[in-house]
């Protein structure tokens, strides 16, 4: 596969604040990437850099092999949908969908009509009269029906209820299968999207913590539960990602375990449970860990 996005030593500073800190990574063609991290981690700033909406303080960006800033040849193949998407108050949804083909050469009007029906979106109600969920639906419909070769979703679906979010996930997967393209999802709803993701990027305080295949990450950490003495003995020589305890019991999250490790844990009467992608991200970004620990967890 070829890289659609390449970032090298990318840095963005705002005064004394470093929003993106020396990040290097690539995004391969026709994959669904998850861009994960806490609020303020730098996710939106990173996407603004990749879509040519902001200038890097240092480093290099290539999108389809070119600098995206003020590059119409690149930007016509990019769709960036964000939670804070704004439209003129007097606009109606039908105006948004009527103008969309001007910006997106691959726009599919029939698919947009199907999505409008799926989300039960009123086409002739003024934007300022729409609910948050209806506003989110507009962004989701544009992002999907644009069929842009590179599509960013910066949490525009947070306003949708659980049923509508599931429709989004289902339509994304279905259309991705028929019309492959590169999709980058930024979200807090990690458990909901984890099965969609093929690759995961996790950033925290502007730095890249994880850049790995989702399947690899799903088995990269385990929680060990048992008596405090037994757990402490088992994890004595391991990097610990997270630790909880109550009385004489302990629960510790560590990195990947070998089959021999699992046999030993069973012999010691310890319980092992897999760590979900969301739990892993919480463990890594919810406390200060050494870079060594982070590397060993992947």
C-alpha cells in the first residue's frame, strides 16, 4: 500500500503551548484509522495541519505526495468534517447538499438521499432551528456521500443518539467496502468504533504514543487480578501500565504476556483478562508512564 499522508517531525506551537510535538507517522491508502486521545491532546490541531487549515511551526507534511496548504489539487480530494461545523443560519440542509458537489468531485447524490432518509433529517428546516443531533447528521452525510479519497471525521457524530451513531458506523463500513478510501476517525467513543479501526494513532499532550495496527493492540495488554502478594510477585520484573488495589487484592495492567506467562499466572491462582482498546488508551493517557513502558505495551 502507498501512503496517502506522511508527516515528518511535525510540530505546532501556540506561544508557550506545544499542541503537536515532533510527530512522525504515515497513513496508508484505503484504511480506516482511529486518531485517539484525551481532550486537548492535539488531535484537532493535527487534523487542521493535515488538511491545510493551519501552518506547522516545524516539520513536513505530504498529502497525496504534496504540501496541502493552499493546494487545490490536494484539497479537492479531502473532506474534513468536525463537531463544530458551522453553516449560515439562514441555510437549510438542502442548501448544504446542493452545494456539496461544487467541493467534492465524487459526490453521490443518491447515497446522500439514502442517508437523509436514514437519519430522518428535515431538509427544509433552517439550520438555526435544528437540534444538535440533526446538525451532526448533516456533517456525517456530507462526509460519507462526498466519497473523498481522504476523509476526516473529527467527532461530528457526538450529537447523534445511539441508534443514529450505529447507522453511521454501518453505512461507513458498507460504503467503505464498495468504495474504498482513507478514513481518519477522531473520537472519544473508542469502544463503539474499535471494531471499525484497522490502524490506531494515539496522541497525548501533543506527542505520539501509539502508531500500530488495531489487531496488534487488541492483544497488547492484560489485567492481572489476585492477592496483592501474588500479583506483586508476578509483575515484579514488568513495566506496569496501571495499578489498582483494595485491601489485600490488587489489579494490575501489564503489557503482552507469553503463553508461558499465562501458565505461570494460572499456577499462582491469578486471573487474567484482556484489555480493550479503550481501556488501553485510558491506561496510557490517564497517568504518567515512561516511554519504555509505552513501547513494551505495543
